[in-house]
């Protein structure tokens, strides 16, 4: 839904996803909106024209998160298909990346070349979009001596963020903690 904030009136409802919308991301400094869904698709919308542009397919499971930056690209976390993808809109292509052993539930772009993702396997991964494997995975990123003693399961990574164009990444996990990297 698009609302006019000056008079609080509904302007437009974008329809198209067949299941729940799991993420939204504006392309930086534009009115292009990416939407991700549990229907395994990414849709691109143009708010200047209040119109649907196109649908992108590729994930084999529900898309859990999406992010975008300046370039016409989207970065998605594919849940149980254990992949992240970089969608290159003008080229009509996508780059597929694997590196986790469980569902990847969150992702964030650091800049146009790097992204970070978090998984239910407890790992936090750093991706360089010029390589097929993660540059680095912090396995058990939120494990501590205390959490190891209390449970046989890893705290999973449930949220990530990055201060764009910096070296600061933040992760949140099922243990209730936030870590700065």
C-alpha cells in the first residue's frame, strides 16, 4: 500500500504476490521498490508510475529477506534453500551463492560489492559478489561458554544490519544478544 502522508489517504495497493510479503527495500535515491515473498519471487515496482515492472524467480524456498543499494540490484536470503542471491536487474541475471548448512533468514548489503547474511546454523557470513563462496563465515557467531553449557543448539542469527559503505556489521540472534563486528 502507498499512503499520502500529508492527508493520510491510501494512494495505491500493489497486488501480485501469492503469499506473504517477507521484505521490502527501496533502491537508494530512487522510487523503485523491491518486494520479496514467501511465494519465492521478487517483484520490482516503480512508484513514479505507480506500476508493476517485473517478477524475478529463482529461489527454491520462501524468501526471508531482501536489501538493495544504489545500483539496480537486489540481495535476497532464500530461507531453507540455503542460498543468497544477487539479482542484476539490467542484465536480467542472478548470482547464486551457497555456504550455510541451514536456512538463511537475513541479509544486508554493506556496499555494492559485499553483503552479509545470517543463518539458523548460527553462522554469520560475509560475501564478496565476485566470489562464489563466502569470504568469511563466523560459525557459532553468538555462541558463548555460557550458551554452550545451557543448550546443545547454537543461537541462530535472526537479524543483520550494516552501516553502508563502512566496516561495521551488527548481528542479532535467538539468544537475545546483539553483536558488533
